[in-house]
C-alpha cells in the first residue's frame, strides 16, 4: 500500500474533479505493475496498473492494492469493479472508503458477491490524506477552507502605508505556493478598497491556473479601476454581495472549487471562524510589533474558554525569519 500511496501522490493536483488514486498489482510477494490516475477523463489508477502488466494473464490470481475504494458506477469511464473482475484478480485491498454516500462501501459488496477477497481500511488515514479537500467537497458540498494571514507578533495585519509588507519575501513566496494550490482566493471588500490586491499567481516556476478571485461584500461596490475588475484576469473575479459566507462557499463548490484560501481581512477571517467554516490555518508571524486596531482574526469571538477553537497537528517552520504555523482545525470545533 505504501507503493500505491507514492503512486497516488503523482496525481495530486492534476485530477480535478476526480480524486488522486494510486494502485499496485502484486503476486507471490512481487510487485508486477503500478499506476495512478493521470487526469479527469483518463483511465483510473486500477486500469493504468492493469495496462502496465507485461501480459494480461499476470492479473489472474493477483492482489491489487488501491488507495481508494474502486469505483462501481459508470462515469466518464466504465466501473473499475468490472475491470477487476474481468481480469480475474483474486483479492482487492484498499485504503480509503469513497466519501460519497451513494458509493461508500458499494464496491466491497459487489466484489465479495463475485468471490473476490476484499480488505478495506489499510493505511486509511494516509490514503485519505491524498484527497483531503476532495473528500470534504464530495461529502458536504462545501470546499475545504484554509485561513491564511501574515501578521506581526502581536497579531496585527495592518502595517504603515509606507511599508506595505509585514512578513519577509521568503514567507510571501511560500504563501504564493499555497495560493497556487487552491482554486479560489477569497477576500473582503474592505481589503480590496484598502490594498487593491491582484490575487494572481506570480514568481513561481511552471504554469499555474489562475484561481477564482472572490470578493465577499455587503454592497458589491468596488473601485471600478481596482485590479480585480480591470486587469487581464478580470473574468476570473467573482463578487458576492449580501450573501452569507457559507452561501458563498457553497456557490464556489458548485463551480467545482474544492479548496478555498481565505486571505483576509480580519472581518472575513473572523466571520469564517465564528461560523466554524475553517478547516486549516496557515499563519506567517513576523518578529515585529505593530499595535493598532486591525487584528488578524476579528469577528465576535468565543463566549467562553470552553468554546475555543482548538488546532490539531500543529507544525512550525522558520521561513525567512518568520514563523509559519500550520494546523488543522479540530473537527470538534467545526
């Protein structure tokens, strides 16, 4: 399964709106072939692995290891359960169960009914981690939400007009990579009015799709000459007026957005935490003190310590002299 997980990683970020999946075929203690899902519309990982066998007869009596439960319904491609049965595979071992309630566990029953040995849940957490955002998108109809902020040590995000940046160039480049991993970047209208951000992908090697640039606003009124409405990516700008933040996220999910980066400002981040919409935080903390009235996270806050939002699996990294803090929001807090 470890080899299958490594294969699945090769497809991460390339398969939307499908999940990244890896597969390995083995027999008599020897790996015969592996494969991964290359892109939507292309064969699934199981089919790629079967195609990579030296001869089709090798599959007879073999075991296939798959990071996710094989598909059991007709989509852009035929169901993988049929291909497994036709290949005379003896046993199927998979890690993560399909999060779609319509499909979850269905393949297990189909395969066992036809005499295929099935084992599930092997290294399930690692397998599921290949598709963290996709899993939430499929199961809930909402995107995976990352809250990002660059702040001073005292938690402020508004620097003096003569010095725009709080964090280092290295931290900003790291944050640009984070932006490139998302299909939408969301800010509040006040951030657009105050900072006139571009919210584009810049300074990274290779080609990257421009994420949707999303503005959450009470009125929908923005400066007509701001970058988001006037530059060459203006057709990738969405302005939502008078909608709840949850409704905006659901609309984005309907557009195929699996992962959203909320970049601020403090009001938007505060609302996201107040409404328990955040799944992960990535904060860059500069070794400086600013003071002033603008906090990184505003909102109503919690009514008592028992309602605090707890962060799980925190990771700390020094980036250009700043501390990068990444952590998952404890599901119990959401």
